C-alpha cells in the first residue's frame, strides 16, 4: 500500500528536483529526510538533525504525485538526510518509487543496521559514509556504539550485492595519517571495492575547521588506492 494523505506522512526536510551528481550516471531527484542520531562537526545539513516537521517541505503524497509526472524524465530518486534511516517509513517510500519504474538510491552512514537491511532489497545504489576507523567513530559522531552500528551496516551492504560507493570526508583535524592508513586497510579486509575520499568543505557547516592544503600527500593516496579496485579523491582525481 502506498503512502497517502490519509496515512502518517514521513518527515521530509526538502527536495532537489534534478541532480546529476547524487547517483552516479543517473539523473535523479533528491528527497531529504529529517533526523539523525549522530552529531558530526562537518555535517552540511545541520537543520535536518531534528525529526521535527520542516516548514515548507513537501509532503510525501505530494512528492509522489510530482514523481509520477517525471516518469521517463528522471531515472531515480535518491533519499538523503540527515540520516534517511531515521525515517521508519523509508521502505514503503522506496517501494512507492520502484512502483513508478524508477531506480532508488540511498545516502547513509548506517546508523540503524536493521533498518538498512530491510531497505536493501528495494535499493539500486547506496552511497555509504565511512566516518573513521570503527573504533574511533565517537570522535566524529560524538555517539558511543556508532562504530559498531556502521560496521554492521557495511557488512549488510556488502553482502547484499547492491551497487555502492564508500566515501570518507578528509581533514587532518578529523583523521590523521595513521587513522587513514588503518581505515583503508580495514575496509579492504572487509571487502570494499569502491572507495572515494572527499575533501572537507566548510560551507554549510555549523563548525568550520581550518582547511589544510596538500594533505594527504600523493604517496599516501597511492598507498591507499592500491588496496581498492576503484579508488579516487573527489575533486582531485
């Protein structure tokens, strides 16, 4: 059963009608869902951390009606956040999109492994944010057990066979050289084949960090890249 105006609506924080960068190779819209249990200093959508309704955000019933008019124009719908797994109704939303003949994608940090497991059969692609070596997650998220949650979610993702990209935000104030080496080695052992580093961007963050130049150096990037079948640094290579 699709979600309608008569059923409880998901908490949507916003909508981007067209994007060519949020799902590689696909023209998609991006639906932002409200809520996140983690508190990362470099979050670009801090206004979406709360699960409270957001003024002006579309209802899912309206979004779904709009998506119906974009069949054969859009390839996919991407669900982002916040942490989109915060929304208990996400599996039903994914099923609604699939019923339109569109692909589905998810941007997640894996805060709820069980919810991710329920969503994976309905997903075509996942962008999975890896914050740090799993033992060091609380340094980034400020939440205990977040590393264990992320590790379990990654295991679910890799076992599912769903196409994915793992990515980590780069900044020496967040992760030092030793942590990056340890993280890359851990992910390689886990079986990660697709790994992207993305430079920290201060725009939109509540807590701006000084941006370092020339880090990590070419030697470290080469060392890390050798561990993965597909490796890049977004905006650099």
